[in-house]
């Protein structure tokens, strides 16, 4: 949906695929995304709310729910890095495991054509329940593999509350000001 985190929407679908029933709201809380306030330190930037920018909420989900997250970053679709990422994505999908396409938003990649030249999936701007071609893969692909059981729910809730406090008190993550500092900067801009 347009009003939700595309990363958390895709993660919910992916994690449910593995047989771990989770909701969007659960992931927002466990990851800290629901409590996170970030602004680019140089002014307003549309990337600040993305779950992977600054404080990496996606890695928190992977660690908390027992997944290994493998990130493939590439600049162009004709680079060696892209070919490595594409081949890893094809292998994952052949094994029945969707892949996350991380760009400005997040798409869930679920298939590819016979020549391996076109991927299919649910794109972030798709408000219907259908799958469609993803015209261009850019920036990165992420593959998740299950490595262990998830932490117990009680532990996840406790860590979520601790994360909420930490996010409010930490002044920055990378190029993003955070928490109370982000609010202070926003007021003064």
C-alpha cells in the first residue's frame, strides 16, 4: 500500500512464505520501524523513512526471526555484480523462495521468464493483488534463508521496547539524524 512501508509489506509476505506467521504491524514493532524518526542530516530526503537507510530495520527482522540476509548491491544491470545477484535470485526462486528487490522502495520478486532476462513479482506501487513484470532491477537484491528458530515472542517484545527507547535517544545512524535530534532539526529547518 502507498501509506505503508513497502519493505515491511514485502518482508511480511516473504516470512509468511517460510511458515512463520507474522503481520505487517508485528514487523513494524519488532524492527523498530514503527518508532523510528529519521531525517537526512543535510535536509529533507525521501530515503529517510526507508527501512534499510540509517537504522537498518530489515537486519533486525532477519536477526530476530532466524534468517540470514544476503545483500547484493549493484549500480548497473550490465555490471558483474548484477550478474552475480541475478544468478543468486534465480537460484532462490527456483528453490521456491521469493527475493526482495531493494531500490527506492521494495518489490517482492517471485519469478522470471525462460531466458532469465525478465523478472516478475509484486511491485511496491501495485495496489492490486496481481503479479507483473519488473521492468528494471536496480540498486540491489536481497535473499533470505532460514538459519534457526525465531526468538521467543516475549523476548521480541522486550527488545522492541528497548529498541524504541534507543531510537529516541540515539542522535544519528549514518547520514541520518534520529529520534529527538531529528525532531529538533525538523523544527529548526
